[in-house]
C-alpha cells in the first residue's frame, strides 16, 4: 500500500516507566532456571496506558514542532486500555490541548494495534482529510503470575505525528503492507484479567509466518531487497524471535540491534515495534532506510519502509532519546511489582 | 491360526503439524500404507492412540478413522494401552487376521500432541500411571525414569555420560530418516549441557512433543503374493503386563512385562536373541533403552550401558538399534510410536532402509512399552525368502 501523496513522520516520542523488575527476580519467586530477558519495565502505581500515551505524545509534539490544535486525528492502539468502554484517545487529546475538532478512536489487534494507528494516520494525511494525525501504541501488558508471559509482559508507549512530507519530515513512508489471518495463538476473553496463549504455536505458524510474509510482501510491492535496508525493527515478544526473523530474511543482526529493546525493557506489546523504531531513529542518519514489521496475535503483521530525512539531525535532541529513558530506572522486587500491577487485591 | 504378513507401510514425518487434524494425520499415514500395499479396501481398522480424549476432545477413533480413509462400513476400533497403544493395535490386527475373522486389516497409530498446552500434554501421559499412588504426587514420566536412572547408575556403576550414548546413537540414525522429528546429530557434551529435566536426565535425553501417525497393512501370508513380492512375516506378536504402580514391582531395573512378552515372542517366532539382526526399543530416555536391551536378552542385566558405550548398538555394531532414530530422535507421538517401530523394521527387512540399511537383516524385533512398563508389546518380524 503506497499513499498517493507523500507522508512522513514529523515527530516521535517514546516513554518507558522508571521501574524495572529483573526476570531473575520473577524466576526466584516462581522457579525458573533460564529466563528470556534481563529485565522489564513496570508501570508505577499511578500509571496506565493513557498516562504513558500522554508522556510519549508530549515528546512527539516537542519533536514535531506542530501546534497541537492542528492535530486532526488521534488513534491509540492498546490491549490494556484502562477503560473497557471509554476512549483513550480523548484523554490524551485533552491532556495535550488538541482541539475538539478531532477524529479519535482506540485500536485493538494484540501487539500490532500501534502500527495500525500508523496506517490510519498515513491514509488520513495522504488523502488530505487531516493535516496532522497522531498514532500511539501504549500498553501495560498483563502476564498471569508464573506464566512464561510474566517474564516479558512490560509497560511502555510510543507516539508518532504524521504529516505531508516536507523539510520538517524526520522520515517519510515509502509504503506499508499488511498480512492478516485467523490464527488463534494468543487471546484474552472479555472480563479475563490475563491472556492465554498456545506455547510453541505462537512461533512458526504465528509470529514467523506473519512477520516474514509482511516483510516479503512489502519488499515485493516496493521492489526492494533486504540489502536496501540499513535498519530493521521487528515486534519483540522475546529476545530470540526478532533475531531469528532477521536471520530467516537474511538481515544482518547489527541492523536489528539498535532497535532491539526487549532484553532491557521487556515486551511492551503495542509499543514494542514503535519504541524499537524510535530507538533506531535516535541513531539513524539521513538517507537511511528502516524496515519496521509489527506483529499482533490473532494474527497479523504490518510492515513499513521509512526513509530518514535531514530533519532528524536537529529534531532528535528536542526530546529524550529512548536510551536515556531506559537508563533512568529503579529496580523493584516482586512484592512491589505485584502491588504496582494490581496483582494483589486488597 | 494363520500366518500373517505385512504388505504395506506408511507414516508421516513426526513434528508440529499445526495445519493437520488428528483425522488427517491418521488418514495420510493409512492411505500411504494402502497405496504401498496396492489395496483400496480392508476388512478392519485398528487405531492406536493414547490421548485423543484429553488433547483433542475426540473419541470414537475407530469409526472416525475408517470414515477418514473413505471406508465407512468396515469394522474399526480404537486400541489404548498408554504409549504401547500403537504396538498393541498391530497386535490386535495380527490376531484378527491370524484367526481368520478378517483378511485384510490396517493397524495404525496416531497422536496429535500439539493441539494442547504442554502441562496438559504432561497430564495426559501421566494418566498411564496409577492415579492414587503415582500421578497425584506430581511426578512426571521423566521423573520416574530419572529415579530408575539414579538406581541403575548406583547399582551398576554406570555413568550418565555412558547412558546418553543411547540418545546420541538415536540422533545419528535419525539424520537419514526423512520422517524423523530431530534429524540432526548431537554429542554427549551437548546432552550434558542441555537443561536438567529430572536429575540426572537432561532435555536432550528425553523425547520431544510431536504429532505423528504410522500404519501397516496386514493380510494372511497365503494371500501376500497377490499384493507384493516382499511380504514381511509377523513371526511373533505378544503383549504382557506388569503391576502398574512401579513402586510395587519387585525390581525397578527390570521390565518384567518386557521379559514375559519377549520370552513368548522368541518361542512363537522360533528364534533366540542371537538371531535378531535389528531392534527397535522404547527408549523413553536413554536408561529405558539400556534396560530394554537387557530385558530382551541381548546383554546381561547391568551390562547394557557397557554394550552401548562399546558402540554395539550402532549400525555396523553387533545389534543395530533404533536405526531410524528411536523415541528420542524419530520422535515419540505416543499412540503411533509402536507402529513407527514396525514400519521401520519392515523397511530394514525389505532392504529399503537406504543409508541406514543393516546388511543382511532377516530378523527384526520391536519393543513398545506403555507407561513405565506396565504394558510391553513385542513384535518379531522376518524376511520371507
């Protein structure tokens, strides 16, 4: 899918809550010999998907240098909305001073809800229906105590403001491609506090099939090969999958590492690949081409090709880089973590 | 009783068949066997399966599989004897054909393990043990085998690194088996570095979880010439049982069901252990493979690990064992395993074993065990010259 008019990212922002719990601490409580990551980000007791979305959105506005009043659409992708019924986008809009002449909705497609918001904003901007659109992926991911998901399910957010391609563009969109099937690898039913998943089924027939198909579909449509990309960002449910996907596509590990955040912040679900893209933009040079492939269980993948522009050089310092957000941390033990994440009910 | 011949075999690759149902898996193996035999209809279908009720919410496998094969109307039944279900299904089919009640029969086994979560898979196999005395303690099959391994090592002075050569041999043989789940070699070092499952048993010394199906077509020997030039004679087919709770057995390091079934089988086939050219044993972790070699009479009790360490189980050794990968590397789709063993012996005896062919193989023996040894099923197959 190529937009008829050229569209790009004007500003981006990430947010990683300050608290971390080490995977070995979770292993200490539940028993685990080897753990899949080092540590994961934990939202504080006063944080949720919308507060984190606001933090990320503020940084995105700072980099975009746009008047929030001119943002005509806001889409928040999340699977951990604080309200089952009541939009998250309106909360973010109000906090940012975005005008009420606004399209707003929430998206859900497991971990790819954030990149779907990208596509909607790209389309609205390209068609001329809105001047600027904001896409956010934000999650306080849930993992059932003792479940293998608990080691990685983390919290974070990333926000992107899209507008017509100009001097202000940080990176423009060459095209996007989506691959979706009915594949029940992971789900959470209405009213259930924690998701269920089907072990190894989440691998080959789910994550890899969709990520690889979307990446290949995109390259085919844009007439590009893996060698045309300087960086690649994949959805990061654990440290193994994105590196394995890169290997299967023939992409060098070094192109993936700048955006590979899962070992130190965990799987931030809807924010996972958007945060990886943000970390990559933090170090990319003008002219670099970035492949982004999200993955949402259920299942689908959205692939994008972004080409970095000159504006990255002066815009990246207008908000904290992802690296700084990751380094700013406080370790908590399992007891505090259970309280922060509402796992203990009074 | 009539003599019985195997005239067709078929199986699918053991692995994660996410896109195939229990029914499709069985049908694919059975239809391959029928094609191999050049037969389009049989009189009876025997389906070995352990856990379809628990893992696939499906029972009534006899009719289900007959229907899947396009043969509604035929006599069909499911056979269950824990992970000896496949062997016992072949046994039941052999008896039916031998008795004269059926002429042509398909005996197959199927297990679709990837439909369920791993804890449910573990729970399903533990239903093979006695609920009140064993299962409720939370011990797993690997845990029970680990106790056996500890006792074996302390009593016979065996080292774990010697035992695991059994699994290393399985993997070596699986390399040339297109139907194997893990067709790659492993080393003793890799086994010892792999995660501990139940002390001393390591991950690379235990079968994985995989879907599989295998089938054979049987007919009376007197009719075998109508279908094939290379019928394989079923020299013996026996089943024996033991006390189910392993803690109530007189001896943990002897599978008395295997001994009993093997004695009857040797007598029935008119052979001795020394006549066996190739063997398939139920190595649910290496120690169980070693013990099987002893209880089948190939080597003295307590000496199995030395026999393995001396390389005698390799192709080219005294007793080529698990020549297509065994439970460890071909895979262990419970209810299908015993049938895979028979299929693999048929390949050897027909001379169709490719790079793993045992030269001049005339007599093959398969040992299929249910649970930790409460059921053993033995088949002795012979080439017809």
